[in-house]
């Protein structure tokens, strides 16, 4: 139970139900027309998310993984794999452990989905229990973010619900440390009992993001970029503020972030002159580099140099260097800016240095929730 409680929490955000303008999927009905004839998994929907950089933290492999297909089953399961099986009574020892169950009954409903401007997958569902429209009529809206965070807005899950149809919420799968039906976080009170007041109008957040969540920024380099220090050329991910200095000045800290931008800028070797840069260099859109005596954002060079292009960003850790003052340093032979001391990421990392490590993830997650979702990074 403790493992799930770290992943699932109640939220306050309300999502908008979209009834038009989306792709419509019908059915979502395990038994089809004849309730006496079990279906053959025809009701499992698969949404293609290729090219959307969708990721999820796989609890079974303990790794942050990409997926290209999101599967939705008629018993209210979401799987981050190409297919999931319908299993009687909502139990399974064959599903991957990162299969999410957001309600616990076979349903007859319609689904409409679309991708919003932040590359989030938005799903609106409306329906009821598979053979009786008076049992558990529900309206649910979900948002699945590329980093694995899932928000479920239970706008209505009905009140005329038998105890056996309680909307148990949690994980299913074959990991021996998470038993199928014994570890569910259900109905917002942590017990397997149904209480409509605990569910209707509530929002639940499933955190399937990387267990080591990084803050979101837009000024940074990929790993293996070589930083010119007083101690020699050091790969940026290996910078140690207690050992390395630049121009005889102390490094305050090395920042690690991700970006919400869909692309990075690739500056090919020698694009701006001999050994400028000294190797192919991946840099974020807004990172400023010296060009013709002026610091300009890397993206400004896209249309003026054929050796500077954009490449898709796939969630890698990005790095930057914070000094006491705003400085210029050399990375792969490029003269570029350090992180500005007034940048929000600079303030965040200074705060993290003052706080116990066990609070870091909480602080970072709150930072991302406050700024990244509204484009203020």
C-alpha cells in the first residue's frame, strides 16, 4: 500500500469534458450486444502516440521507458503497451505492473480523445455499467502527460452502485511485490469500500513519472558536452563544484533539468568556424551563444546556417552551469552563457542546496506544477 500511496494522490484541478471535435470511439463493451456471450477483446482500444515522446516509469523494470501505444480495456484499465487482455473480475497475473485501473467494472461507453497544445493526451469518457445504464453512469476526463503524469477528473461516477462495482483505483500486474487486488488505492480513502461522496467531483493524480523527477528549464546542454575549466576539458555531467573552477571562479552548482520544448538545436562540428564547435553539439532552443560578437539564442541561427538544425528531444537529462555572476564560458569550443543567477532554475537549485535531500522531489514537483504547465519557465 505504501508503494501506491507515493504514486497516487488527490488533486484539485478540474478538466474540461470535450463532446465534439475529437476522434470518437464507440463500444467499450466487453460483452457486445449479447450479455451472455463474452467478447474476444475487440473492445480494447489502442491509441497511437508515436512521435509524442510519451514516457512512463515502469515499476517492474524500475526504468523510465518510452511507449508508442496506449491501450484502453473495457474493464477500465490503461496499459502503456501495445495490447492488454480483458480478464474476468478485474484480476490478472499476466498484465505489466504499470497497467493502470481507473475504475473497476466492465463498461459501455464512448471515448473521445485529442492531443492538446502541450502534447498531452486528453480523453473524455461517458457511459455506464455494461448491461444496465442505471448502474454507475459515469463521466470521466483524463489527461495523460508525456512525462507519465495522469490526472483523472471523476466528474460523476453515479450513486446507484452495488458494492461489487466499487470504483477501485490502482495498479494491476504480475510483480510479486504488488498483488493484483490487495494493493489498490481505492475511492480516495485508501480502503476498498465505495462511497459516492468520496469520488464524485474529485480528481485523482497518478504519478507515473520518473522517480527522480527533474525540474523543467529551457537553457541547457546534453551530456558529454565538454566544458573548458581551469582543470581541463570536463564532460558537463561530471562537473564537480568542489573541484572544478572556470577562469579561477567557483562554480556554484551544476543544474540538471528537462525541457518542454519538442526539439533541441543541433550545431554541427565547425558550423561557426574551425572547431566552433569542436564536436556536434545539442543545445536548448533559448540557450545563448556568441555569434559575430553578440550573444544570440541558438534558435535564431536556424535560418542562417545550414549546419544548424533542430532535432527531436526525447527526454534526456540536460545540464547547465551556475556561477555567482552571469558569465560566458566555453562548451565544445562555443562561447556561451552560464545560467543567469536570476533565472528561476538558479533560485530553485540554491533552495535545494539548503534543504534536506528527502525534500528535493517534493520541491521540484511543486516547482514544475507551478511553472511548467503554464509556460512560465
